[in-house]
C-alpha cells in the first residue's frame, strides 16, 4: 500500500523544466506528486516530458491550464479543477507565488487546515527590482521599528517614469515634444492600463465571487512583492540578501537560502560566449546608444576570454524574426567576430552547457544559468541595464556568482556562490513537511 502523502506543485510552463523537474526527481520517492502547469507557453516537448514522468510513475497526475489565463472560461476551469484537486488531501503545496488567480483558487478551495504552503522564488524579485531603496534600508537598518511597509510602492511604467522625469526638470517643451513623438506608444499604454483595470475588476472581484463566494483582492504587500502577503509556511530564495530582507518585511523567520540539486557531471564547454538579449523586447531596432553599449560590452567579453565566437539568444518574448538581434549580430560580424543567432526552442540552462561564459543585460536568464550551471562564468552589463534598474547589480541581491562589466568596461568580480552553506530545496521541503 502506498502511504506517501500528496504534494501539489503549481508552476508557470516556461520555468518548469529547469527549476521543478530536478526537484520532482528528488521528491518522487517521498511524495505522490501532482503537477499543475500554469500555461503561459506550454510546448509539445513539455507535454511529452510530463507524459513520460507519469508513465514512469514519477508523478501521479498533471494538469495544464488553458493558455488564456483570464475571463469567464478560465475561472470556470479553475473551479472545476480545484474541486477535483480537493479530493487528494494535499499535504504540501509548492508554488512560485501564492497571490495570483490560480493560486487564490488553490489556497481557498484545495488546501485544508493541515496543508502547508511553500513559496519557491528562483527569479529576480520585484522587491529588489522596483523597491530597491526599501530593500537596502532593510539590509542596513538595525532599527527593528523601521516601517518598510509604509514606504513600499508599486513599480512605475517605463513611459510614466520618462514623463515624470521630464516634468520634474521643468522641460515643458521637451515634455510636449516627447508626448507628440511617442503619442502612439502613450495611447497604447493608456489602452493597456484601461484594459488591465477592467480585467482586474472582473478577475479579482466579479468572477472570483461568482465561483468561490470570495473576492480575490490583492494586498499592498502582494502588489509590491508580486509574491505573497507573508503568511506561507515557508519561503525559499537563492540569494542571502533576499532572505534577509523578506524575513524582516514578512516578519517570518521560516525563510531559507537554498539551491537546487543539479547533475554534477563535469562539463567541457567550448571557448565561446553566449550573449543574452533582453530589454526593449517589443522593439525591432535599438537606439544608437543602446546598440553601442551592447556591442562594446560583447566585444569586451570576447577580449577577456580571447575568443572571436559569440552567439546571441533573443528574449523568449521577442518576435521570432522582428527583433534587434540581427542588428547587433551585423555590427559584431563587421568587427571580425563569428556570430550566430540562436532560437529559444530549448531552455537557456541547457543551451549554456557548451559555453564558457554567458553575458548580457541584467535578466533572469543570468540567475537561471548561475543556479544550474556551475561550470560557466556569468557577466552582467551594468551600463546597459541602468536604463531599466536604478542599481542593476542590486536587482540580483548580493549578486553572488555574477560578475559585472561596469560603465567603464572594467570587469568587477563577485563573491563566489557558496552552496555548502545552504540546504537544497528538497531538504527544505522535507524539513517543513516534518515539522
């Protein structure tokens, strides 16, 4: 008789192969595993892998949401699915965050009084991207009475920041010219904001009350962290600053610094660079300044590693053909480098295994590769990333294991990643389960 308890793992489709599959392998003999895929971009390859795991009895069941994750039909699907999951007596729920629509259904319908929630967040946190001043005070502040909650703010849009900056400088003429020049983008932005607010009212209030009898209102803490309100049984992060700050912000000591067990086989990477493209995902072409920063930093990295081979990986949200990767590649080739543009058909972690270094914009891909590929060097471009972050390095917390090219083109080395001082994700899950 199989006496193992059930663990429910709900996770976005895009990150499930790299982050969750290694954890499933570790936990399969201890739990009966149900995987709930939040389908932003589920591929046929992912479905085939899930089918294989089920046939091998590594998991007992998997579910995939519709790709359109809003509206009446989505809420109807969630209600039916969570009613089904309620029958499994879930003991552990592992999720990336517990504040989105699907997660609210799970917490309100599927979980019981004995269920434990664990939030595992391997990405760059919203707190460190958009509330850096508060995060820095929480790290430096010895005063336990410091009220970080009152200083939290929602992230401003890129366009809004531009408008505010122009207004503060008193450049009324520049502001008018900017609005006229960018009127299509601004009107599109206003339309998106209006649509977003309408969807919010329907999703958080109307549909949720219709199907659950409750409003799924998002709290200020959830909005500003895009993670949780701090009431989960445990939280798992991958940077020591993130652990320290969230312990203070959530007033919760059950927050762990961790790592994910990976295949420890020795890799033999080739002497070539994997260039990561991110930022300005909807643009077909970069401005001259941004193009120059990308090109100069890529050339500098090639010089450091004494190689003339660099391949570029566009961001998955970029249009497959209409993006600026060719613009960068053409300039790099004109400087005598061998450069090819890759696809996003395979995870960046797998793609990185044959490279000696991954370098580029301060994107989540740098952290993903740092956590799962311990044989590669990781370099972020500080000057280029300043357009999106006040402090790009701090967006990664302590930035352990990630080096940086500073605005002068100098390589600034970071602390190495110290995994021996951490519990693995599987060990943390078992610790919480047994408490």
